[in-house]
C-alpha cells in the first residue's frame, strides 16, 4: 500500500462514508471542547496544588494523589471505554462519560478534605476514560478521506493546546476566584455540551452487536495499565530502581502477559490480537507515546524553569505558554492539510526533527525568551507528529473496531505522559533539589536524543507497503 493512501486494510475494512452527517463539523467542535476539558484537567491542577494544599491542609502524599488519581483512572480504563463504545455505540458512552466527568468535577470543587478531593479526581478519570476514546471513535466514523485527515489534525492539536491552556487557566483561576474553580469551570461547559450532543448525535449502537464484554480482559488491562502508570509515576519521585517502581512495573508486565494469553483463548476478546499485530497500529501507538513523552517533558522543564529558577508567577508562566499552544495548533493543522499528499512517514519524521531542534534551542542559547521559542518550535513539530500517529493508526481500522483502536491510541498517550514525567524528573533531579543547574540541561539533551532516534525509526519503519 502506498504510504499516501489511507484505505483500510482488508482485515479491518472501513465502510466508506456515503452519507456524511450534515452537522459533522459542529459535532467535531462540541466533541473537541469536551476533549479539551479532559486534557486541561491534567495540567490545570498542577498550578493550583500549592493553594489547594494550604487550604485543605493536605500532606505531600495527598497532593501527589490529587494528580495521580486522575491519571491512573484515566489511563487505566481507556481500553475498557473504547471497547464499550464498539459494543454499545459511541453516542451512549460519550454521554455517559461526560455526565460522570461533569458530576465528579462539581464534587471535586466542593470537597473539603483529601478523601473527597481524591475520590472526585478518580470519578473525573473514570468519566474521561469513557468519553475520550468514544469521542475519537465518533470522529473516525463521521469523516472520511481528506476530511478525516483535517478532522484528526484538529483533534490532535487539542493535546498541546489543552496542556498549555491548563497552565494558563490554572494560574488565572487560582489567582482569582480560587482553586475550586479549576473544577467548577467544567460544570456549565459539560452541561451545555451534554444537552446539545444529546439532541444532535444519532444512535450508532451496532444492530448485530451480540458479543459480550470480556470482563476478565477488561480487569486485566485496567490493572496492568494502572500498575504501569503507577510505577512510572513513582519512578520520577523515588528512582527507577526502587521497589515502589519495580514492583508495579513488574506486576504490569505479568498482567499483560496473562492478558495476551487470555485474549487468544476467549471467544470475544477485549482486544483482537490481530489489531495490535498490524504494523500501522503498532507504529502509530509508538509515535503517540514518544511524542507525548517529549511534549510532557518539555512542559515539565518549562514550568519548573520559569517558575522555580527564573521567578515567574503562575499567571505569567501561563501567558508564556500561549506561543507553545499556538505552535501545537499550527503544526497539527498543517499536518492535517499535508498528510494526504506527503504521507504520514514524512510528516512524522520532519515533526520529530523539529521537536529535536526546538528542544536544543535552550541548550545553545540561555534565557527565558529562548526557552519559550524553543518549546514553541518543538510544539509545531509535535503537533504534526500527533496527526501522523492518529492517521497511521485510525485510517487502517474499520468502524466496528474504531472504539478499541481509539482506546489503544489514547492509552499509549497516557503511558507516554507518565513516562515523560518519570524520565524528566529523574534527569532533572539535581536542578529540582537545588543542588545544581545541570539537571535541566541533561533533561533537554535527553529530549533531543529521543526525538532524533524517533525520527530515524519513523523513516525506517513507516515504509511501503506495510504502512
């Protein structure tokens, strides 16, 4: 298959969209805003943590769990959410997930102690895990051909945009009405989107959906992914060779092995092994993991450098991240237009090279301005890579497996985020502790190296005829 051709493979033949939904672009906008809320909630809390901890008298461990509870629930349940979308229809899963997320946001904002706060964050993660893959599955079903590439370009731009917007919004709300509003702001937005989507989205429940949910598989993948994410989170704080890291990561490996055996013996597996065996899916998920790890690493380095080393406040730091968000949007939109003519391999490889170049700017030229310039350039490249990864993975699956494929892609996105934070915090440990300024340089050098290696691998692996 030519790398510029995106017809589905025979084993996952996609049905061409002959009757395009007349409101598909409006639906994309609504689903995009909902997805943006989920992404914003990853970074918006980081800025509010100090004030939150002071008001509720939270321990350091509790503060860590305010962030980790959302990440673990979100990442651990994504594959389950994707599979439910294939079995029950994307519409019902999107609306259910959005309802849970909105309700949990209200509960979290009203919380007066650590238990309710962390419980609310788990609820937000559950809602996000249901909604995110189901929403992406809808995007795949609503669009076809060049329109799908453009739609995935818009969708992919939400990653960097949401992360940067979260930093800005966290600073504005925490400095203004208070930390509770980083959660309250989701409520009116969620209610409005629920009402409109409920009236606009048509039922897409499969008529012949007789397959039952693989409960054992769902339990194994949830525990395995959650354990892996937990281990990676601990790696950043306690080191890669600590028991707190090795035990959960080892448990995750064992659980995944058991899952692989189980999937080959059950009649209706949670994940079709043939889907994961396709080079397009494997390559796309690898790309999304690396690109997310690089993006999150740069956000970690940027926020720490600007706030702790250069003395910028939360609001000023958020404003300085606006060019980074704009770069991500520009890169994703450009890739959505170019990928049809240039193919995902070339777009992704150039994107990773831009990420390497941007990450290297602060190493060559010191100063806050150069840090922002470098991050913005890297964001352009990463925005393009996100599109390349999404198109590579999702343009080769049928509508009947769009949900689980979206769940796989989203799961590797979350694992990439956990891996990025763990690796960067380890490399930058000396700077974080205040012992030396060399840690930030080492972290940036690591990002450059990973980006260059990824660019080379993309050029080699994403060749015709497999992808």
